[in-house]
C-alpha cells in the first residue's frame, strides 16, 4: 500500500513538474539507470520542460511561501478541532492563503499566514504549491467522502 501511494504521488509530481526534464523523471520513475543521458539538450529538446528552459524558464525559491502555508495549516488545524468550522481542504487552505473574504473564511482571518500569498500569486499557483508540499511529504492529504456519499 505504501509503495502504491508513493508511486501515485510520483505521478502527481510528474503532472505538476515544471522544471525537471520529463525524460529524467521517467527514467528515475522506472529506476532505469541504463542511459547516461538523463536530460534533453537544446536545440533538440524533446520534452516540454527542456524546450521551455531553452527559452529562459527559471526556478523560483518558494521556501518562505511553503513555510507560511505550513504555519497557516497548523493554526487552522487547532481552529477546526472541536468547532463547527469548515473542514480543512486544499481549497480552504488556498482561499486562506489568498485572503478570501468569503463568509466561510471569517474564522480564519486572524490566523498567522492568512492572506500572505494575496500579492503575486494566482489560485492555480497556490494549489500547485500545496500539491507539491503533499508530493514531498511535507503535508499529508486524507481523502474522505461525506456521510451518505457513495464510494467506489
């Protein structure tokens, strides 16, 4: 079960990845070390990541933003425990980081980190950051279904 979860998280990482060569990622996923070439090289770049890198794509350090997200989540867990507050979901954490003014977020507004990614971050980027934290096992995700919902 643990190995299956790790493989699933690796596939999520593959989909979310935007700076590691797809070829290198696939070689690593299948544990194939036969090839010495683990990266596409411009101008003959064959994966989308290497093609974008040849156009000047660069990595951005988001350690500070990740720390803000973790801090907010820790505080939110304390708030949610034993109260009738909206459940912790990726979208509720995303909304809090972006400083949502929605009524459901009113109890979150005094938490450290609330609204900390309001400037310069899109919803998609915040969700990508949160998924990245899950893939890297910094955060854990639990999938649940509401009472009465049919499961697969």
